[in-house]
C-alpha cells in the first residue's frame, strides 16, 4: 500500500483573519500617503496604485506541466498487518518513492490558510516555490500504484484551492470600492484642514518643507550598489557543456543594455540562496523571455531540467510567446512540440543570436 507524505495544507490559520489583516494594512497605507500627494494628486491613480499593491493573486495550477520522478528508498512497514510487523518497529524494507510535481501560479502563502468553506480532511503536499510536491512510498517498488493515490490527493487539493480562491476573489472584487472610499474620506479631511488653516489669515507653513540647515563637511561615501532588477528582459537556460557559446550571447546582450539573467553574472547574488526556489522564480515569473539552448546535454542535466519545467509552466498560461528555443542539435525536449519554431545555432553566430533576441524584445 503506497504511503503519502504527511505535510498538511491549509492548516495554519483562518484565511478570513489574514484578509482582515490585509484590510487593516490597506487603511494604514492610505494614511501613510504624503498629505500633499493625497490632497492634490490624481485620486484615480492613488486608488489604482493601492489596489494593485494589496490585491492577492489566486492560485492557478498548470496541470499540463505535471511531472514525476521515482527513486529507491527504504520504507518503514511497521504497523502493516500483512507483513507481521504490528509489534513495534521501525521495520525498513527496500522500496520506491514517487514524487509528483504540480506547477502553479499565484501566492504560495495561500496554501497555509483555511478558507471559509471546506471539507474536513486536509490535503497533504509539500509547498515549493512555484509547485506542489506530492510524495508517496511503496514497499513493493510498484511505481504505478502511487498514481491513483496522487490523483485522489490532487483532486482533494483542487477542491480546497477552489474554496480559497473564492475568498480571495471576493476580497479582490471588494477592494477597489473600499480603497476609493478610504482615499476619498482622507482627501476630504485634508482639504477641510487646509481650508480651516487658510481662514486664519496668516501665512501657513508647509510640513513637507523644512528650514535649510548648514551641511557639515563629510568624507566621501562609497557609491551604492545598483539594485538587482525585479524582472529580467531575458533569462538564458543552458547546459554547462554549451557555456562557451552562451557566454558570448550574454556578453553581447549585456553590452546592449539588456537585463539578462546569466548565472556567471549572478555569483554574488546566488551565493547562499536556495537555488531550487530562486531559479524557479527567475524562469517562471521574473523574466520576459527565456532562451532555451537545446542540446543532448541540456535534456540530461538536473538544473536545466528544473529551469525548463518552470519555463514551460509559465508558457502554458502566458498570453504571449515566452520560450525562445535555440538548438545546437535535434534532441527532443519533453513537453515541446515539433511545430515550435526555433533558431538553428549551427548556422547562427552568438552575436547574430543576440541581435535576434534584441529585436524580439523590441
């Protein structure tokens, strides 16, 4: 009998309490807008910015990109009536562990909270960055027996997620009117204060302006480091064996002022990070395009596979082109159809490819 992983979802706190806290954060944010901007600025723009800031992204599964992996493991069969191990344990036997990965878009924190309507049994999975992992073990090394268990657990997870999304979508739908009311009320208060102050008949000092102060002589300061981009123009996904070509492409893109994610440029940024989570963010959420350098090495390596899976998950729901394939050879890529147009790198120089990428961005 396959055994499931034991990480319950949706069990940390009621989602309603979290949404109430979000509403309180909205009120505080309205009060923190500078008075002159709130009083004299574009009211619609202020409302729009606050709504964008505090809206919550619902969960959306990309079921077409579900993947699995199987590996040998030791399975504890203590307590199994059919193995005569009811008298203690643990008792380990050779078996298999099968992991099913379901990519998703949206706020992964939502998997922590209990929706207003739900069933009694909590679904179980491991929340990774951009995907859920469902893990099952089988002491008989029978991989296929885990599939029905996964289907049932994922169905249950979808039901809970639907309930969560209903609460979130209701919050998002009500947010614009609530923000508009709070902004309008504060603008009214500020204008009332300004009108009352002007009626005093004496000059009114502005709190935004402060008297000039003498500047003390200071030692020169080191320049601040440039902030890392929240969104890259293009991310390069490749195998190490193909680095010589890819690096020339990266250099040409960087020289053109294009924000490119190339691992050799990110050594300090990547130092100490959880690369599984960070790279998932880059290749699924934080790049405008992903250039996939396809070769026999590319489909065999773990990290390129990780990058590819997250890029494909994004491509499934993107409303525009996202993955730009470039081929060193004719190796088949899982999940990519033969009808997708690609660049043949056997006939294109790195500089020419960089020019093509730049044109695509424009």
